């Protein structure tokens, strides 16, 4: 056992994982209490009457190739939410351990911690410096009972890319003391490389990826955790045995085919161009007080009258996100970059 196991909950390290039904594809299945007939309308490849493989080998291979990581460094989960929850459950003891978050940021980090009974230590991003990471303050808060530091880059809802060198310095400073989990759900929109290439040097670095955003699979609920194999092995004890549905896996495999990946790349280019168009036009609307440069598929805008802006977009049958309740985001709305037609309608409504 290494320091990673020492950092995890002792009961998870000692846990004997659930033994799922194994099978040999060459044999007919009479061992998993499945119904032998397909349901009406089931045209899936494997049959929805059969349990899916717990961590499907073919899917793992495709994601390992997509993210340029060895297969043993990959855990498949339901979006990013499940790996977030698994990390908290594997490393945080209820009533004893804590996580550090950097608000304003994605809300699931604190929700997962609260469900587990772990403490939440907020270290706000520097709002006056375009929401940059307060590296020194985060490090000061990483006491003995802090087991996880959650960072989102590009950050949701502010859209900015956190300084990768600051993240790497932080991971090095807390090595053997805490896991630094970097949520890269929006990294494809930024043009920046993933920090996963540093995991070998910094084994306390865990990277959250998802197919929900750039690959148009939010409804399929498929994501991945990229981490040291010892972290992956711990989380495989905790994850439900049949987490990835057969239809989700088939949808993902189709999207990861070479021709489909080309379509995804073309759409990314279109979206970046539309993001630039939105930013240019929004800055020229009189009711806009401030717009932050985005490296994601959304823009954060502060309005003089956010309530009126919300009403106008709803009148145009467009729904945008009210983030005025986030710390430091008074008067702010988050606008997802849509199709060219949707973006034009949005600008006309706000103008």
C-alpha cells in the first residue's frame, strides 16, 4: 500500500467490493437472473434484458485513446457528477474530513461533501483579478483533515481557465496530504491541453472529464476520471456494479468513431466563433455592465438590470441561467452559446 491508500478512508481500503455476475461471451447466460427475452422495441446491440459490463472494456479503450491515457488510469462514470461523489466517499470520513472549494464554482462539489457529512472550506477565487485562483490561500487552508481540493478549469460559472502552473504547484505542495481534483468538463472549448499528462509525476492529481459538453452527450451520462491506478482501484470498489447503461455505451461508441469525432471538432470551431461573436456584440449593448472573457461554451455577463434581461430572453423563448445568487456574481447571468440563429435572437432580445 502507498500513501494514497493511507489517505483514503480505512474502511474503503478494507472493503470487499461487490462481486458482479461474470460471463463468458461464448456461453449462453443462465447465471445472472436475467429474463431470456428482449423487451418490445429493444433494438440495442447487446440486448437490454442483459446486464451491461461494469466497466466496459471497449468503452474504456475508446476513452483511454480519446484522453491519451493508459486504460488502468481511467474510470468510467455517469458524467462528472458520479466521480465527484466517489472521490468524496472514498477519501472523506463523515464528521472528520473536509474538502476545499473555490467559489463561485460548480455546486456539486459542496453537495457531494454535504451528503457524505464532510466539511466544506470555501476559498473564493479572486473576483477583482478576473476570478483567478488564490493559490496561497488554498494552500493555507489545506490542513491535516483536508482530503480533497476541487478546482474547475475552465471554471463554471465564470468561464475562465485557471492558471495551470498554479494548479501544478498546489498539487506538488499537498502531495501525500490531499487529492487535487481538477474538473475539465469544458476544457475542449478552451484550446488548452489537459493536466492529465502530469498524473505520472503528481499521483495526487485527479482529472474529471465528460462527454456531456463538447461531444453532445449530456443525456447519455458518460464521463471519466483520469487518475493514478491506485485511486482508480479504490473507486471501483465504491461505484455501483452496472453504472453505465447499455444504450449510453452504444451512443458513446458511435460518437467516438473517427467520422463522428471530425463532426465534433467542426462544431467546436463553430462554437468558438459564435462565442467570439456573442462577446463582441454583448459588450456593445447599453445594459451590459461587464462581460468576462470566456474559455468555455458560455459567457458570464453582468447587467445593469438582470431581471429585465431575463424577462426579455424569456419573451424570445430563450432560457438563460440566473447566477445572481453565487458569491461575487451580483447582477450576473450565464449565457450558453447556442446555434447561430439562437444567438442572433438572444442579441436582438437584449438589444
